[in-house]
C-alpha cells in the first residue's frame, strides 16, 4: 500500500529556464539559477521575489548558497565561477575556472573547498582560504562532466558523473588525482549523481539520458536497483533527507516520487512548466524545490508534525525507521530548567520499525503503542520493541477502552477488540479520515459521523469538517478542531443509552441528545490536550492557551511552532516538542484549573479550598482570571501586582486607594515617575467630582491643560497663577497666556508671547490690550523681520513715529490704565460674574470718548452698577454728513 504523502504547493514562480535550484538552510529562501544569466531568490513562505542579480550574459548553470560565508557561488557558460554576498549582492570574487562550460559546483560542508566540473572533462578543487588557489585537477572522464557531489559520510570523498556513461569516485586527501573506482551500467550519458544523505546504506543514485535511474552500492560497486518509468532524459535524482522517498526529475516534464525502501512508484507530479532540470531538498524539512523550463516550484511533502506519543511521562518517537524513547519522569527535579527551555532528555534507542512510521500512538494503558505507515500497522510493547500484532491499514486509531480501528484503501473501517476483529463496516460515503477516542469518528467530505465501538451504530452526524478530534479523559467533552475555528461539545453518554433503551429511532443524523454545543471559538488549533475540564492548545499564532468554560487565558508565547505532548499532574507540567524533538515544559497547576472551573460553576466554597493550595506566585494570575469574570473586588484583594491593583481600584471607584498605590509604585527603586497613572486617575476623579484629589493628580502628572480646566471651572485664582508660572517655565505659551489673561495680568501675558518670539501675535495683542507697550514691541518686530526681509520690515508703522496712523491712541492708553488700576486695587470676584458679564458688550472706545478719561476710570473702578465719579461732559456736536452728490443729467435722446 502507498505512503500517505500529502503534497502541497508552497511556491509557483514563473521565470526563464531554471537550470539549478537550492535551499537556504535557515531562511525560507529558494535560489534559482537561470539560463538568461540571472539568479533569483524567492521567499517560498510569502511567494515573493526577495532578491535578483544579473550574473552575466550567458546561462548560469549552477548556483549554491554558502551560508557560513553569506555567499552565493555561481557557475556559468562564460567559464567563470563567481561569489556574491547574498545580503548586499556585491561580488566578492571571480575566477576563470575552466576552458569550457561549467556544469556544476559543490560546496564542502565544513572545509573551505569548492569543486567545479566542466565540459572540458575536468574537475577542479578550489580553496578559498588560500586566495582561491586551484589545489587539485582531477581528470579521467572521456566526455562532459555533468555533476559532482561530496560524500556526507566521508568528507574527503566525492563522486562525479559524465556523458561518458560512467560514475567515478575520487578523494581529495593526499596528492592523488586519479579516480578510486568507476561504476558503469547506464546505456547513455549520466546527468546527475547524489549520495544517500544518512542512514547505514552506502548508496549513490544516478539519472541518465537512457531514461532510467539507478541505485548503486558504492562499497560493492554494484547497481542494486533500476527505476524505470520516465519517458525522456533524467536530469535530476536524489534521496530525501527525512522521508523514505526518492525524487527524480526528467525532461518528460514530470517529477516522480519513489519509495526509498521498496522502490515502488508512489506519485507522479506535473505542474505543466515544461522540462524539469533540477531538484533540491532541505535537511530537517519536508520541502522540495523543482527547477523547470518556465519557472520554480516549491512543494511540501507530507506533514512536518513530529511522529511522537507520550503516556504518563514516557515518550516514544520515530526518526526515520528508528524508534526512540525517553522518560520525562527521570528528569532531575532539582535542575534549574526554566519554562520554555529545552529539556536534557536521556534518549534510548528501541530499535528499527518494520515499516516507515507516519503515526505513533500509545495504548490507553501505556503498555503498548501502535505504529502505522506504508499501508500497514504494527502494535509493539512499550518496554521493548516486541511485535504484539500487525495488519494492513491506511489509518489506525485507539479507542478509550483499548479497542482499535483501522481503515483500508477502500474506506472500510474494521474494529478490533482484544486484538481480534469484532466487526467492520463501510460507511455510505467516501471516508477521508478516522479518529479514535470515546467514539469512532469517521470524516466525510462535509461532515463527521460518530459510531459506537461495540457495534455498527451511528451515534451522531455533525456537519463540520474537523482535522483533529480531541476527547477529554472521561469522555464527557470533545473538541472538533476545524481549519479556522474549533467547537467544544459536551457528550452525554447516559442520554444516548437512555434513548437507545427507549427505542429511539436513529435516522441519518443520529441522536440529537448525544452532543451539546458548549462554545465556538474562532482560533486555529495546531495541537491540544485536556487537563481536567480545561482544554489546553497551541494556536496557529504560536501561543499556548488554556480554555476554561469558554474563557481563554494565554499561558505562554512560544518562540517557534511546537506541539503538545501531554500533561503530567504530579509535576504540574505541560510538555511540548518541535519537529526536531526539542522538548520543553510549561507549568500549569492542576489546583489552578480546578479553582477556575469552580469559579465558573459559582462553587465558591470549593474554589476557596483550591485557592489555598496555590502558591503565592500564582495569585496575580488568579486575579487576572477573576477580573475577566467581573469579580473585580475579589481580584483586588488577591492581586500582588501594583499595576493591576491600580487598574482594579480605579475601576471600582476606590480613588484614594488608587492614589496610594501610585505612591507605592513611585517609591520603588529605579521607578519611573508614573505620570500617566496620575493623569488617568485625575480624569476619573474629575468624572466623579473629587476635585481635590483631581487637582493633586493633575499636579503630580504635570497636566497643565487639565489644571487649567479645573481651576477656571472652580474659580481658583491662586491655583491658576501657579499654573501660569509652570506653563511659562515649561514653554507652554498658549496655556500661560490664557492663565495670565484670565487673571487680568495682560502685561504678563504679553511677556509670554515676547519670550516665545511670537512677536506678530504680541504686537496685535498689545494693540488691543496693552497699547503702552506697542512702540517697543513694533521696534523689536521690525528688527526681527528685517533679518528676513528688510522691505517688509520697513512697511511696519510704529505709533511713536507715525501717531497719525493710530487714531485715539492716547484714549486707548487711558483705557488700559483704568483697567489695570482696577485689576490691581479691586479685582472682580468670581461671584460677581452675573454683574461683570454686562461689560462684555461694552464698546470701550465709544464709552471713553463719551465720558472722558477721568470719568471712564472712575466708572471702571466702581464696577458694574456703580456711580460714575464725574458727570460726563456734553457730547460734542458732530459735523453733518456730507451731502449726497446730485445725479448726473440724463443724456439727450438720439436724433
């Protein structure tokens, strides 16, 4: 049976003919060498072109990353090898390497060596630490040398292939430049050669113009397998570094995927971009890159999720066909490994599985585990790798009681009890996936059906398409994780039994009482587990989240994609792993989960008991939880975090307590003055009418705008004067001017404008309210403006020199004196506003003209409603207005 190998396209980028592709080992980059003479770097995660560079006018046949030097090395038909810095795209070095087209370069994994091969039938070794000295020239092929590759198991050995139909193996140690041995068997020229990247198999793979792919044992020099199927020249062939597959590309426009152990053809890919010229894979990843006549494609083969299972602290996982185990209970409890840091595992080799594992899961009691892959399943004992049972299966799942179910290629589901077949059934729809747990989940195209483990009986059909089904240990709750959201349902087993005993009719939707929707959460679940009544999961945003009765709480932000292994209550630890099997832990106290569950049930007596079991370090977290549940007073009582206590006290209206908390924060060592908190508290005090505390808050926060508002509203002249001084000292001219103006100190307001070098505004302000200062101000303004434009400066009129242009300037100054005298001797009180506002409509110039300067001053001093000091003089007779001119005579009529 075939491998379960989902293939997803991550990048499809059209371009000129791509002769070579390569992966960057850490960045999500694919390098493409083009026949047009350019190189492109694509980001296959974002499907964008990151960088491009014109190398030469002739084809670039090979390009490789040299990440330890941050280089790209290129080989082209102008017979040159070039090195570029892939960050700046600057050329680092260039050498004329051969006398003919250069077909391939190979970078040594650790040493400063570069191999190049050419149509001049030679292979050259270059040492970049010796100023790119050509240290060896290897000759022996009788035709174009198409490719060279280093041996990953012996770094001093490399292999080459040629159109002379041979494969040769060479060494760089010593001074010998002769081939160690040759292997022949292809009927036509050999285009590509590659070593098996790992494992114990001493294999080489080659592809030829005879349309075949051959697997060679380079120890015995024998061909052990020939793969046939391509209908044109084979241009590229390689072993995948993590999956048990072989990839081959051909000029027949296809990429073929072969099983690495059985050599069975698993899949044929055709992305309709014409001929395939190059393939590349990335160690530690399931990605593969393909270079075509018309562009570059990056695909993802299968899942990168680790094949691992954990039960009661015992982990079992697969690396290739090898099964490994570790016991988390044996970790040094006295160790200082913090949450999120990698745990030092003591790994034990169990042996090699008979099949390639794509799924591993423990039996519910932990004494057995199952491996599924290659269309088969094997059940092993967990202590030693002893075969307990096996069979044919595309999928395998465990039930809660130890029963298990399998699915075959035809969609038939078979249930086993005590390792013996109990019953089987084929649902009336196309089965896409099955899930284990309290019930057998069988997913179709648009829904999932749950069946009983004891007999073929539909329990419930639910119209969602989950990718994960995660049951709680007691079977009372289940999560259906779909593509963009997940559903939390409650399963009522007793109601199902009662309905069946009552003779309920089961239609195509099953029993409605079986499940009840508890919540629908818009979040993507990568993996999850149940801890009591709490669902803990890793989200697509790489956050570890705890869900209690519909309330979400973030436990940790993860620095990379990780997968939940499980929870160990005796250690209060969650365990996670990444795809490289780096295991980390996160603390999650069971008492905290029980406490939160009790609060959600409003069982406060039980909650109090659980709270007593919690360490003080969790009190702040409990307080946050209580705040989310609107228990603000209880959260304030529990919280030890001053920042949080301030927020809670403010929300509860305990303003004086909030002020005391700010003082406490300020007294801490190296504390930054919390002006923002004083401002926040002041706004709340203003809303609630506590003006005294508001004034203190705004003073502490230096919020002069708020102080101005508060002092003007309260008629606080002394406070306003202080605010004016603070604003003037702080350079806040607008507030300072307003404060002095409202206090009646127009001279001080004018000084603020002058000090801020706002001379035009100062001049106009002086003309209206302080004309006695106008001559000096205009003089300053003219001097300042003259440094910019002398002609404009000369156009300014000064009352000291041009009094005729300032009519009644003397009366204006008398009015200024009268108002200033009253402000100094008898300033109006805020309580007299009703009377004082009568003067807001006074035309000062008309009034002083009609009364005279002395009488006007007496009236201003007496205030509104007062008796003037002197009888106003009689109004001077006004000259009559000029007579209107006589109309012009009408023109005579035309003759």
